[in-house]
């Protein structure tokens, strides 16, 4: 088969959706840092809808911050790639719908040509710079949200402005170049799973800017905009089998398609420095305040996803659909949402919370995605403060039970031992992996007691003010003891029977 590109896209199988606009006429209105699978299955799909409606100002430059693999796969394809939307039919059989996305005009690899990234940010047609760099990409303290000036990448970037490594450094130096050239201010937009992600990004950018040029900081603070947003779509990692299946269905070779579920949500604060695409055409909604939607997503979706992932991975349930198919885990996750998370949510007029919960369980059960629990388990030190600890703090402050929330946290601590119930070893993929695994070996691996649980909770980058919390310690003790002695399944059964409540 021929390779997917501008010359071959017109000859694809008839059922495949493809760009109907003139890609040569596209301008570049968006620079995106961190062009991974999620962005290509989410924001780029919504941007494609806006472009397809006739607004050709919003072509995208995708920037890889570390590796060249995405560029190497997509550059021979003229930036084209396939979005495969997967679910199951009424008989439970997997099915997919294919769309070729044309919104990405070009791709850059920051370490190869950092100046090209700065030039793209400073280009006059650029209106928006967006980011999906994961929680760890903000070089901040997850417990406080503050930029870490001692972070190795930030230290490097302050000393070497022409070869910045971090997204924050690239943004600020790109804005500095833009300001020097007299071009208009930008909208800088985070799509990462952080509470108040726009404000976190703004604080990091302003703090870095203050270190290099106070005049630049004043311009950014007064003129640029940092809308908060909430994004939601499950996007599993693409496998070689996925590549082969998508290429066969296309009738053309796609070196890096992306997968996604049919569900799509994106709530964006309508606060932009200039114009913006009509992303509503792709399913987004512009809102005055994204915080209620962020809290809903972080707690209901991300929080339960992480709890499910650690429990599932430790039990040897390798994918989300297999894990949620275990009756005891499904009962726990549903009760976790209903009884412990939902009472902490803000009012969302028009939202049927029970329907949202049932829909989320159905999303987890989607057999066509094969979303790996170990993929979700990555970077726990960066994710748990947003996904679990906010809910825990709210419930602790109100004196409410926390057994099911604490089980997710206990499962993460148990996961740090690096071997599952089947005896299979795995790598702890986390920026704090060395410190956390050493801490686990020195504490919980020696036995579960008040002192070893306190030692884990004293890890300030994750737990902050929860160190030594008596109620949390009391809840964690029997759960950790059960996980170590009896395993995941027996612990879930005991929690569901009400036998391990603090």
C-alpha cells in the first residue's frame, strides 16, 4: 500500500472521512506544544471541524518537546493522520469510524531546532499557543502549584535561553521574541488535567518571565490571556496492531494513527487575547468559568480512572474494560463516585449526575479501546494531588467517611512495590520514581503500621499538609494491611461488605 499523504488521501476507501478544504490555503494560527496522541484525538479534531466549515486561519504547528518520533511518522504524510473512533455495536462487537485529520500543517522537534519553535510562537499569524505536556511538564510543585526554580529544566532554561528545554521556558522566550517584534499578544491555553490549569500556566509563565525581564512580565500579565479548560476523551496508546488495522481499513499506510472513544467534551473559558476557532462545531463549549467542569472531570473521571488503574494493575487486570468487568471493582468504583465523590462536586445546572456516572461506567467498559491500566498509572506523584487528594481534603474537612477514596491512595502506595499479584514486575514510570520506590522499601515494605504510613504521608511533594493526618492514617492502615496480606480482590470484597471502614 502507498503511504497516506496529500497525494494519496483522495484515493482512500470511500467510508473514510477526509479534508474537503484546500490544505495549501491553510494559515498557521495555533502552535501546540506536546503533540501527542491526546491532542491529536481531541483538540485537533475540534479544530478540524472549524477549518472544515471554511475558516482556514487555524492550521496548526505541532511541537514535540523531547523526541522526533511523531515528526518522523507524520512529516512523510504531510501532517495527515487518522483518528479512529472505536466502540462496540449492540452485540458487543468492536467497530470503528475513521477520519483523516488535516489540521496539522507542520511539525517541529524542539531539541533539534529550538529557534524554530520560538519563531513559530512569535509569528504574526499565530494567535493561540496550546499545551498538552502532562502534569510534570509544568515544572511545578504539585502540592502548591508554584513553579520550581530549582527544577533542572528551569535552571537550564534560565541559563541557556537559546536552547530551552521546558515548555515554560519556550513559551516565555517565544513571547519575549514576539514582544520585541511588536506583534500582538497571545492566548496561552493548557489542556492538561490540572485544577485551574490556565491559572497554573499563567503563574508559571509570569514567574519565569520575572526572572529574565520584568517589563516582559508586565506585558504578558496585562495583555496575554490564559483561559482554563476541561478536556475529556479516553485516548489509549496506539499499538502496532492498531497501525496495521487502521492502514488496512484506509487502504493506505498510516504510520501513526490515534484512537479515541466516541465521547468528547471540552469546556473552555471564553477569554482570548484575539479571535479563536469555532470549536463548538467539534463539540466544545465556551463557558464563563471552567472550574466546575474541571472539578467534575478531575474527580469523577480522572480520580476514578486512577483508582481503577492502580487496583487493576496490581491485580493483573491489564486493561480498563477487563478491570471494570470485575464485579467487585465495578461495585467499588460506582460507590466511590456516588457516595464519596458526588457530594463534593459544585452545582452544575442541567447536569444529571446519576446519568453522568452510568455513562462513565459504560465508557470504562468499552471493549474496543483496550486502554492499559499501566498507562493510566504513570506519573502518579503528579496526578494524585489533583485527582484524589482534593476530594480527600474536602471530605476530611467535613468529617465524612473516606474509605473508598483512601483505597485508591492505598493502591498507589501498594503499586510502588513494582510487582503485581501474578508475580509480574513492572517499572514505576514517574518523575519521582527513585525517591518513591526507596521510600516504599524503607517503610511499607517493612510492614504496615502507623509509623510506616506516616513516613509515606510525609512525602511533601505529593501530600503537603496531609502529612501526619490522623484520620487519613486511620483509613489507610487496614486497607494497606489487606492489600499486602490478601490482595486486591479480597480487599475490594471486604470494602464492599463494609468490613474495612475506618
